[in-house]
């Protein structure tokens, strides 16, 4: 961490707020939290925010030095040196990555009730509160459904309620400095002794161009692979063979179609299987074509120098360090399914007590965690939609053959589910369960 020569005064904070307003409309692309150098402290040492603008990323650093906290707006083309990758991300960083990354800065406000503090708005439902007074270091992220580390309803304000603040002495001693530092002067003073030493403008520009070039090449390779996949899937002849069997009523097909015939099955079974496979293949081709279109749009955006839209990863998956699968059941309901038994248990342990655990009764397979707000009532229809996803992941490649089969879905609040200690197969004890019948 570095130190300014003196604490930021109110006039300087207002100047920094004006500088930040110049970033309104920019997309938040990067979030990094440097831990405090104090042993055992849960406070952030520094918060780094990267906003994407045409030509590169513009950086903002909040340095939470105990006595002299600083808000540093980096000049264009200048970037802080990369932090060493942490083994575990802090809750604030996880929350910001989940709820804020990919959003655009919409407004900057001064906190009338707190003094030397700012609010950064990212739309009507997301607000980042920055405290810049000595011994009051904190960053509080507010979003619909939660906040980190705390919220207080008494401090809520709308954008319209922010007004210009009167000038106040810069510190508790009452000393007043005649010189008011500009954002550029604050950056230069802070950067002289900063542990986050900056890289040159040329290096930062080269880094941005290099990153875009790598992303473009990666997307091109992905598009080529997807287009080849479409071509291969289009060559399958399930429907043509099925139609031939239906018309000729015999399994003695032309030699080139012999590979599509299962001699252990009857004529009727082969016809049914081939048409089922044809329908499944059509769905796969449609999904692959949609992926190709999405890749083309991403390539066009990257070629125009635009930042890739950040994929919002569910905060629970990040907290559990799990890759997992995410399914949106409703606008406020997300289903998470781990990729293996270890991930299932980790996600379960990190879930909220009122989240719902889903599993097929008396069958091995996937665990689902249906994330919901406290008190949110989930309808049977929504539960069935989530249950079908859990069933498909449990049966995997056999799912298409099991269409029409019925299953019992266990539904339990996570507070009533306990992993069996030492069990590596992902088994659990549960109580207070409910059973819902569903059809694939």
C-alpha cells in the first residue's frame, strides 16, 4: 500500500467524483481485491476496478490505507501491475464479479450522511459504496438480494437525493490546505510509493491489443470447430434410413446403411429408434447453429475493438470453486448442478439454508441446488422444470431414450440436508422432504 502526503479533503473528493462521472456509460470489465497487509484483517487493502472504453481499460483503485485512504483514477493508457493470483477470492470480489461485472456505470453520487464517501451506481439495483475517511475504510456492494459485507436501511439514498456537499476541513485537526490537488496530481503523488506500481502507456496499449488479438484467434478457432460439427451432424441419415425401413418393411437395407441398423432389435424398434435419434439430432444441429451465430457476433464485436461481454458466473459456484452447470428456471430462480460428487458436496455446503436441494428419489445421479430469495415460493411447474434438468443430468446420454418415463423428485431445503462424513459418492442424510412426480 502507499500513502498520500495528506488525507483527501472534501473538495478533492468532489473533483474525483467529477472525474469518475467521465466514465459513466463504461462497462465494468475487471474487479480485483488486494487483501489488507494487516494479519487477520478481513478488510480490503485495495479495490481495483477496470472500466472498458474504446481503446482500452481505464482503471480506478481504492487504496484503503488506515490513515490516508485514497481514490485513484488512472490516466488513459496506464494500468496497475497485475496482482498475484490468490488461491481464494474474498467475498467482496466474488460478489462484485457475480453482480456487477458486465454492468455499466450509470451515476456517481456523494454521500451527504457519511461525509467523505462516494456511491457508484450500476443501474437502479446495484450500488458500490466507497468510504474514504481515516479509520473508516470499507467497500459495501449493494444489489437486489444481498450486500457485502453489510447494509443499513438507514443509509439508503436515491440518486436524486445526492446534493453538492459543503467544504469541510480535511482532517480532525482542523488544518486547511490552500492547495487543492487535481485527480492527476493525486495519482502522481500516490504512484510515487505505490506497491501497485503502474506500467507504461505503451505497455498497457500493447497488452490491450495483444489480448484482443488472442481473443479473436480463439473465437475463430471455436467457430471453425462449430461449423465442422454442424457439417458432421448434417451427414447423419437417421431419418432417411427410418423412412426406407418404414416403406420397405425389412431390415435388409443397402450396404452403406448397415451401420445404422441394430440387428438385436426388431423392425419396429429400429424404426422407432431411428426417428427418435433423428429428432434429437435436429435439436443438436439447431443448438449448434445458434452457437455459431453467437460466435460470429462476438467476432464482429472484437474486430471492432469492443470488450467481450463478461459471462456472469453464479456467486455460489465461485464460492465453491466449482465449474458446474447453471440453468435459469425463472428470472429469480437459478438451478446449479455440480459436474461430479465432490462439486455437489461443495456447492451444498456453500448454499443458503433456504435454497432447495433436488434429487431423484432412490436413484443415483446429479444433485441440484435451486437458488431462491428468502421467502420465495416456488411453484410446482417451476420445480418440474428444474427437476427435468436434474433428471437429464442424472441419466445423461440415456435421457433421449427415457422420454416419457416418470420419476419421483425429492425437494428439501438445504438446511435439512447433511453430507455423510467421509462418503466419496456424494450421499447425504435428509429430513423434511417433499416428493413431486415428474415426467421426462
